[in-house]
C-alpha cells in the first residue's frame, strides 16, 4: 500500500501533502526526511479513518513530481484486517469472540501504533477467510546506496 506524496519547499522545509488523504500533512528538513516522516503521518490519518469506522481511501497513481510512500507490511495487514471486518459486517466485539480473545487484544491488532506480531494479524485474517500476500519489488524512487 503506497500513497503519492507531493513535496513543496516552504521557508527551507519540505511540506508533504497527499491528494488521497486531505487530512494528511508532514514536514521535513530534506526530501528524505519529509518522505520518512510521511510514513508516520499517513498511518496517523489512516488510523483516524479506522477509529471513526470510515472507508480507507484508495491510493491513486502518482503524478509528475510526486513521490510514493509505502506503509510497512504490518500496517498494511492491519488495514486489511480492518477492511475485512467491514466487508463481513463484523465489529471488534465479534472479532474478539471469533478469536477467543479479550477486547483490548483486538484493539491492539487494529492499532497502527502497536507493534503486533504479523502472525497474529494473519491468524485473524485467516479466521475471516483472508490471507496476507507480501511482495518484494525494486524501489525505483530511491537512490542506490
């Protein structure tokens, strides 16, 4: 899952914005820092969508001058779990019963700030009839070290 980020130089800082996530903004002293900070900013905005039980906005293709920012695999899996729950009409309490766990454990599975084990999220998804598919691809937007 990756979102297109536009960087604008303003007063010596790079300000990041995203067409697909109007509530998102981030800043950095360099292009690299602004893009790094954008990962956390995107996660915070997506967490607010989840907390408010809203649909997760789909990422569109980047336009000229924009940069892709990819979310960590664990965050993508958690967002997938949230979307699977919505597709099944399942609330947190229902997932807790299905998994045989307490409510706070489900809250952590759906929190983008909590470092759950990927295996736990995969198990929850499997119980809902979904699976995680991870791919590795070259990062064409970064400079080689």
